[in-house]
């Protein structure tokens, strides 16, 4: 996260490859389910044995003795509807919820986050020299309407995308944060409204950032968990 | 610090059973550790393999292998099967005196004479348990430099070499040997390899079950980390790992999909010219060591096409990547390269959400055949012709009985994929109403709550 601060985001998970190296983020939506982005994975039926998610720790590479750390292997990957760029990861066993590990709510189906809603991005990715890369960083971003976003982008932003407004000081997701949450506070609950996807903008001052709009895929998410 | 298991090839969750009714006394199961079992089996010439019961720690020595008559491999989660390498390998180590394979034809195609016979050729070699002169298999009881041989059944040709290749020559490696699955188990300096499934004498991250596609079998040389060549951890505590000597194939294999405008799978075949990371940082040239030092020198990784500073995936990472020109950032992915379409071509279309689709498409977007709506296997459907009689759930045709906003779907014949969307697209010109309007009430349960005090003292 560029322009963020060390913080607490108990639903943000670190996805690790077989060497234990963090490569993408994700969000814990149920004890045994994580949402991330398709771009982080080789295929929709990739063999992810040896891959795991790490939860409950603020440190990118906590000591093995860290009492809060949970590392849970990934059982399988399921790709979302073609245009969604979302994936769901089923974990081998449920995560234990506690002070450091929590679920994030899913939005109501087709819910549109009001403009200027304050949201947060979180991740263990690059800070571009703006912060401490050994810990989880969090940054606040306000939601921007698709109409305004389309004007700034000089092109139509799709309904399935959600924009956040650019801040004067560059703030945004960067390498290693992809797949992580855009969490917005609604009715005193943090809701997963967006998923960070790779883009050419890494906290550019004059450009809005775009996320996958999760509310359009809530029916799919629930269906996958149910089936 | 060699393990006694090094003499064996293992098969996890497998038991070797005899189909003949009477088994010899050797077959009884004795409790002992697996290393002890291996030691005892190695010492006994009549033991060729053993079943090891992981649950009861029982050792069952066997006078046969899977290649023997009247035996059968059977899946059994409690057992691991260990078979002596000499009986399993189709190649030789050194002069091949320990070769116990089943080759029985000479280099010129002549059938071997049975060792117990002295006709058509009389000889002085009498079979014993120790020398392995059984049936008419090629053997090397006299340390012949040309390896295993036999007397032939041709009266005019007394004996002939069987021309069994040395293990280092039997299987060649292409590229950097990531695909090498041969039987070399010594390094180029002659050290014996450590088994991948053991953490002694060297602790390492390459546990075989974490890397199922790398075939980290026994203690054979492999290249799971895209090193220059296959290698292994050695059984010498003073030497962690070493390369193995393996012949390079003359012909290059071109198994991976080469792409230039997009990338497939992990992008190991990506040969395009994108040379910046996802967020636009220029890549470092592969042939320079500044600002980052690395071992991916283009000459050593010829088939990885490490040209200029293009994004590539020479090490099986998640996607094409590069070293960046920023001293503070060593590597970064090039996720901005789009993925090639990995979906099948579609022939049909649907209107709206496809709830009225009555076509005959019956495969998913990945090309997997749909399960019949009335069947109970491989998936037990929650939606069926009984539960949704008006939804026209015919045969295995794609339908949308639950008005899924992402279109018609079906249960799939792939046991790992309960359901998926179909290879159908929305019909052209169909207007999809915008969703940019607010939904009604928002109610949440226990999710989305956090201890805000942790936020303040996060550090």
C-alpha cells in the first residue's frame, strides 16, 4: 500500500506460494473461504497444493512462534463469472476467528456504495518508500461515482467496477496488494465492496483507482459456498 | 548419513499384494521403524520389497515386486510400498552388477538363454539368490565393462551385451531439466542424494506433497526451483546441495504454449515484449547484474528466452515477472499482460439472464460436459426437475432455474467442480439494465466487526 499506515485489517489474508513467499492478498468472507483475484493464479483449476493463506498477523513474515499466526493450506480455487476477475479459495480447514482474525461482510446483492463513503485498502505489498514494508499497511480512500470516474478516465467505467477518488498525496494499492479488500464501513460493519485488481496505476495522484464491484457477484459467491 | 531407504523406490498409499493363495512366511507383519525395515530388507537377498503400515508401524517384507507375476498394486492409505531400486530401474549404475531388471533381449535382438540351462551354451554361472541369475534376464555376474549381458538362444552367438543404458544417459533433459524424471541419484561429484521426503541431514522446503507436479521421488535428481540443472540435497552433512550430471537432449522439446500478446497458465511460454511491471516500473535487463544480482543469466537459460528486459517466467512463478530497475524493489510481476482466453468458443446465445433459454448447449465455459439434471452423480443436485418442474431441466442442457444473474449454468461431470457457467454468451444487442441504483435495507450479522483498539496500537 502506498501512502498507508500500519494498521489492523483482520479479514485481509496473505496468499503464499510453495516457498512461503507472499504474492497476493485476499479477504476472508467465511471461515473456510477467501476471495481474491483471478490474475494472481495460473488457472481456474490450478493445483494449489503447497499454497496457503496466512492470517492473524500484522507482520509480513512473522516468526514461526507468533501466537496469533494462522497458516491454512488452500484446498481449491474456483473462478468467478468470466468478466468478474474474481476467484474464491476454499481452505483446507476453517480459520479460527479471534481478535486478529475476523470475517468481512458481503454487501447486499447489487448494492451500490454511495459516493464519498470512506473505505479502506489493506495489504502487505509495496509501499514505494512511503512506509514499513514488513507490516500490514492500511489506507483510507473515498468512493467515487462511476459517472465521475468515467469522466476522469475518459472512457466508460463498467458497472462491474468501483472507483475510489484520487487523493492529493498518492495513496493506493501496489504490487503485492492485488486480490486484497476494499472494505467500506456501512451500518457499523465493514463490508467487502471491492477487490483490488492489477492496474497500471499505483497510487497516481490524479487518477482514480478501480476495483471489482463485489456486490454484483454476491449471488455467485453464495452459490459457490452453498454448493 | 545415507538413509537405508535410499535403496528403495517408494509408492505412497499403496500396498503390493500377492494374487496367489499361499504366501511364504516372509509375509508376516512385524512392528519396527521404517528405516529398520529397509535395513533388514536390504540385507536379505530374498527380500525385494516391503509394505510398511504407517498406522501400526508394521513391516511386511516381500519376495516380489510389482513386476513379478501374480501381484497387484492396491491403493491403501495405511500402507507405503518400498521396492528395491535394482529391481525397478530400467537403467544401470556403474557396470550394472546390481541390475535386477527384466530385460531379456540382447542389443542385436537375440533372446537370452535361461541361466539355469547349459544349452545351447554351456557355462559356469549357477544361479543363486545373491547373484540374481534368474530366468533369462540380462545380468552382469562377471563385472563386464559393457554392462549386463546374457548367453543367447542362438547357437551361433554365445553371448551378447544387452546394451542397457547407464542411468545418467537413459533419460536426457531438455531445457534446464525441470522435466527430468530419470533415475540418477548421485551428484556429479559422486555424493549420494538425500531423499526429498526426509529432512536429514539437510532441512529443506521441498516436501514432495507440497510439489506434486515436480515428482520429487525418493532421492532422484530433480530441478524443482528452476536452477541451471537438476540437483539434489546430498547425504554429506558438509555439502548441502549439488548438481547432477545428466545428458542434455539433442532435440528441443516445445511442449509449452508460446504466446506473445497474452499469457497462458503461468506464462512460462510468454515471449512478448512487455518490459515494465504491473505498475509501470521498467524491468532490468536479464544480461545485467545491476541494480540486482541474479543467476538468471540468458546463456544459462537458453530456452527461457531471457531477451532484453522483457517480462518472462523462467522459474515457474505465478506469472511473468522481471527484476526491476528500482534498487529497492528486486522483482515484480507483470500482471498487466492480459491472460489469453482460456474458455471454449461459444455457439449459442441467451436473452436477459437466460432464464428462458431452452437450447441444447450442454458444456461449461471450460468445455466440461454438464451432468444430467436428473442424475445424482458426480454431484447430488439441490436443483432438479423435481424441485423445479417448470424450469425445463431437460437432459444435461444448460439452464438457469435460479435466475442466476451470470447466465445459464449446469452441474458438471468434473467431480471437483459442482457447477459452472455455460459456454453461451448474451445475445448481441440485448440491453442490460444498469445496476447503478441503491439497494434496500442493509442488514449484517457478526461479520465486519473488528477491535478498533488494535488499529490504534497496531504497531
